[in-house]
C-alpha cells in the first residue's frame, strides 16, 4: 500500500461549468500530481477545525500554498497588503500540531512554510517590497520568478536539491525570524527560502513552488519519509 | 467515538476564483458540509490516480455528482448530448468495484448513482428527453428547485419499493431536486427501489448483497434533508465498531 499524503485545501467561491461563486473545496491539481508521481497516494483535506481525526489515515502531511496567514499567530496587526483566511489557519494549525505530536512527516509549501514558522514561534514580513525594496519574489500576477538559492551544506534541502538550485517563487510575504526552525536556504537577497527541523524525521518548509514542476526530489523525499513511517 | 472517515470522489476542473484561474482538484463544499453535519470527517479522493489502496483507510465513500458516464462502459455509442471525462470514469468505476468488493459503505449521488449501476454491469439512458419526451429532470444549473416559490421544473416525487432500504429511509415517498439528463436503464447487480411516479425514471438503487450501498439520482447535499448522508455515516460508524471489536 502506498503512503497516503494529505494535502490541505482552500474553500473559495469558485466559478466553473455554469456555477457562479459556488463555495468549493479546491487546491491546484499540481500538488496531487506531484505526490502521485513521487509514488504516494494524495487525498485532499477540506478545512475542518473540529479535531485532527483525519490524521489516523495519513502517513504524511502537505501544507499547500494560498493566502496570507493571520498575523495574530505571530503577534502582529495585519498590514494593508495582508489578505487572510482565518478558518483555514485554524484548521491547518490544528492538523500541524497533531502531526508534530506524532512526528508525522510534514512538507510546507509557500504559505505552508510560513505556517510552519509561525507554529514554531517565528515571525513574517507582511509585505516584502516594504522590506526588501524590490518585487523579485512576486514579479506579476500568476508569474513565477526564477532565481538561484544558496543552501546550507549538510542540510536536508541541500542534499535533496543537489547541483540544480534554481527555484520558482510567487509570494509577497517572507520569513523574518524562523523561530525554533533552522534556515537552511536563502535567496540572493538573503531572504529565507527553506526551513527545517533537523531533529525531526522530516519537517521541511520551502518558500517556492516545487509542485509546479512536480519536483520529485522534494515530493519523493516526503513520500519516502512517509513510507518509512507507515 | 471518533468520527468515521468518509471519502468523497473529487474531480479535476478548471476553476476561476478571485484573480486565479487554475486546474484544481475540487468539489462543491455542499458535499463536505453534508458529511460533517451528519458526524463524519470528509476527505477528498482525487481521480488522477490508478490505485484503490486508499479504500483501506476509509470507513465509507460517496461517489459524487458530475458529468456523464462514458457509454463505452456498457458497450454503447455516445449520444450527441453525452459529455465524458474518461479519467474520472476509469478511476471511479475501479473504486466503486473495489469498495463494493470490500463491503465498504457506499453512497452514490447523481452521477455516482449511475456509476454504481454501470460498475456492476448495468447501463444508462443517455438522454432522457429521447425516452420520456421532456427535460423536466434537468433543472437549470445554479437553481434550487426546492426553494419556496420555485416552479416545479426539476422537482418531483419519488416513490419507494416496500421492504427496501429506500423505504426505511424515506417511507413511501419523498420529494427531490433533479439535475440530470441521463438515468439508469439497467441497474446491473443493484436493484431499483425508487422511481419518479410520473415517468418511471429510476431514482434509487441498492445493492442487495451489501451492508450499505445506495444510489440516489438527485442531490440531497444541496438540501436540508441529509437522511442518506446520516445513514451512510451510521453504517460507516458500525463498520468501525465491528473492525475495532475484531
């Protein structure tokens, strides 16, 4: 039996096939395809903050990208560019805490990485152009910007990425302080691009979007860690 | 008692939301709410996957609504009005057969009810107006035929057979919302236990050899009448209890 990877989702008013603004559970198909290609079985997790019951069927957790997390999780007031989705925050944090209790393998992508940081006592920059003075992490709507990252030798992410260090970014928030996590990768401007907890079986956050290229280096590592646990 | 885990078949669809236009794995929230309100925990099962191993971790499964089932699955040629998603057909027919084989509690809704018939050797009418001379089983997308003041287009009664699960759930008759242009012709290994009294279109099927396998042609998840979801969740809960005691 393949390891089962749960992928967190949005609930959004969506328009498709004659329906207008119908509340819909959704997540870009890229994530499920990346898990499938890496040998896992993807299931999508609708937000639900009642309990973390669903973890009993999962071997790994994938925190997907999406809107900004509420700054209250790291002790700040929302800035004017911050767009939040509080019910998703609560559902994901509940799952994440229960997953960490069980040492379930966790991969956080973009927003998912930022959630990992907030859950480990860190803080975010709410709008990078205000801090960095440039928009190279989000150049235009729906356009991923490519840059090269620098990874800490000996880290998990350095081992997974090998010689190809090109990453594709689309975000306007970023990690200011990684809290109890270790920053193991940075962009050329110094912004954290990867965080991990080396004491855990598998806890990795990346600020970029490896699902778009179905990057088997990262998804394969998640699935393998999940398989070892299952 | 922990909540039973109920899989919902999801689908891949181009959706537009906010400023985004993406190919998404998705499902209307109404299905999720129906499962959560009746005491289950919903997880979405993506169609883009060839295996059935995920069923081992579920306590029940809902085959959801959507487009037409490909007529090649019962050896017919496609009608001009038939629109097929072959990836979803293949995945759901495989999942349906495996779920029934394992006696996992199964609920089929609209397309899911049709998949239940086809996966067990049955067949569909591809376009009801050709059969019954009208299109009154297909309410306009985005409407609620059960709303106060709505016309009766897309709303009709269903009568049930005596001594059936359908009769236990609904009594002699119930009133439903209707959004389909295909319908079950031959229920395969299942048995038809509910019909529209006006035109004899099959509205409910059951698998007699299974603990809980029920298909309904309408959309209970878009209504406040969630009896079929409650029955599925109860069957899933029982299955967990039995498994825990074994």
